[in-house]
C-alpha cells in the first residue's frame, strides 16, 4: 500500500508538470527515480502484466487526478504569483540532479569520451531552442474543434502522438509543443468543458482521439529510450543531463517571458520557500525505492 501511495504521488507531480508549458513530465519521472521503470513497464506491458499494472495504475491515476484537479489551481498561481510558482518547478528539477549524477557515475561506459559532451551540448541546445521557439514562431495559428471532420481528427491524433512523445523525453515539454502548434489552449479548454459536462459529445470525441494519440506516442518513445538506456547507457545519461540542465533555464523563460512581472517582498519570501520545497520534494521522492 505504501508503495502504491508513493507511486501515486510521483504520478501526481508528473501530471502537474504536463499541464505547464516548459516543464517536462519525463524530467520529473527521471528525477523521482521511476523513469526507467515507467518506460520499461509501457514497452513490455504484456510480458509481466500483473507487475506492470501494479506499477502503472497508481502512476497514471496520480497523473489523471493532477490534470483534472490542478489545472485551475496552477492557472491561478501563474496569474497571481508567477515567479514563485515557476521557481517551485525549478526546485523540483534541482532536487533531482543528485540522483541523476549518481546514476551517471554508476553507469557502464567511458565517462571521458568526447562524444558524451557533444551529446550533452546538443540536447542542452535543443531544449533552449524549444523554449525560444515560442518567441520565434509565435505559434502556428488558431485551432478550433468546431465542425470536426476526418482530416481534423487525423491531425489531432498525430498531434497527440507528437506531444506524448515529447512528454516522455526528459527536458522536453509536451505542453510547450502543444502551445507551439496552437493546440494547448483548445485542449485545456476542452478538458475544462468536459469536466463541467459541457458539449459532452464533441468533447468526448476530441479527447478520445487525442488520448489515443498520446497512448501510442508514449509507447513508441518509451521503446526508443529503453533501447538507448540498454545499449548506450552512459551516452544516454549525458544526453538526459543536457535536457535537465537546460530545463533550469527553459522553465522560467517559457513561463515568464510573455508576462509583465511585478515582484514584492512577500513573493520573494514565498519564492525562496517554494524553491526549497521543490528541491526537498524531488529529493525525497527520488530517494524513495519503489
């Protein structure tokens, strides 16, 4: 029971992360120590069905509860205390770095290979580019789920596959990808309307097609990263650390660069408290054995 509760809490944190542009659920899965088990359970779901179910159900339940219950709270927090809220998620990333460093030290492979550092630099640059892309491209235009047709549903499915894939990749924000494609707010609004029983028929179709795309995207990327961790463990960890360190810059930039900010002593104190809380939560959950 204790194990299930810990997994639920980790899934809850991952769910919150996937709501917020710039924050990666894959990053938080990694820093909380469940990333490899997560992708392994998805990749080999039927090979050890009972064990995988017992692992995935509390994680996905936590993610679902977070997405349904925290969307409005996170939206309110970003509106009223954006700096403090953002620093909480930076704290979550910082708190997980010691665990990742230990995993890299324990990995098999030549740590001094120059290719490792090239991979680190490339993944670091990719995340920074993703953060800047919102400024560069300003999205790809408005998206509407009215007058649904087969083409719109196919595109929605493919967007789900792409977004889910990036949700699984540490350091890359699936919600930011949705925002760049113009689908973030339409999807969030659809979830809110569905929760409040508005336009149930259309919203159910939209969320079902999008959800199927997410499921397939998660499976495909999970298989890819499982392969990389098995065959190129050290290089993969260098790449992941590039994602993670870049997130420390990308998260505040993605969350705050479009806002007009005012900062007072109360938010300064709250920011310090929340960044410490984030570090503690990530370190504590990451240290828990499942």
